[in-house]
C-alpha cells in the first residue's frame, strides 16, 4: 500500500514535469480524432454549444424510440469521447471506431496515433496498433534469443578455457 502510494506520487510528479509537452501531444490526439470521426454519426453536424459534433448514434438510431435523442462526440483533454443519450454508451475514440466502423478502421486510427509520435499504448486511452505490438514482441523475442546465444557461447568458452589447454 505504502509503495503504491509512493510510486503514484512519483508518477504524478513526473506528470507535472512533462505536463506542457503532454498537453501538446493531447492536441495532436484531438486532431487525429477529428479526422477519423468525420461522418461517423448519422446526420452529423458541428455543435456550437460544446465544440464537438452532434448527430444520431450509429448503434441505436434505427429504432423509433431513440430517434429524438442525440449522440455526441465531445473533445476532452485526452481526446474525443462518444456518448449516446439513448443507449447511454460512452466510448473513447478507439472503441467507438472499433464498435461502429470495424476493427480495421480502429487499427488505422491507432496506427495514425503511433505515427504521430507514439501516442498510444501504456498511459494513453488507445492501445498499440496490432502491427506495432507484433513488431515489439518480435524484437523482444530477438533480444532474448541473442542473449541466450551469447550466454551459450560464454559457457562454451569457459568450458574450453577450463578443460582444453593448448
Ligand atoms: Zn445509441
């Protein structure tokens, strides 16, 4: 418990140190979100009131009961958030794209965030794109292999030094 608290304090201190650059990165995220969220709602239009978009929910807009209720795409500090007042779903941009546009669209989005400066993965509200994750895993695997080979070589060398005198 105590350790957890200490590390949380350290993290928040780190966060303060980097807060200015972090908010610049958040602006980049908002730009990418905006691009990908274009025409994802039915009858999508800009909302003067909250600075995002308003329209019909792609999940539930078909039924008569929910016709009058609105769905929103609202810019928050860390990216856009989807919310539908009829089905009461709230999602980050990544999950909204995956749910309403399909996984390949969501992957394109995650890739765009990665390409813009690795704005995904741990600490972000968007996972690493699958391609990158695979690549990183491969690298880890390669390192492990290289380490194992070097270790083996060292053992062989030691063995030779010990038993083979020329
Ligand atoms: Zn809905």
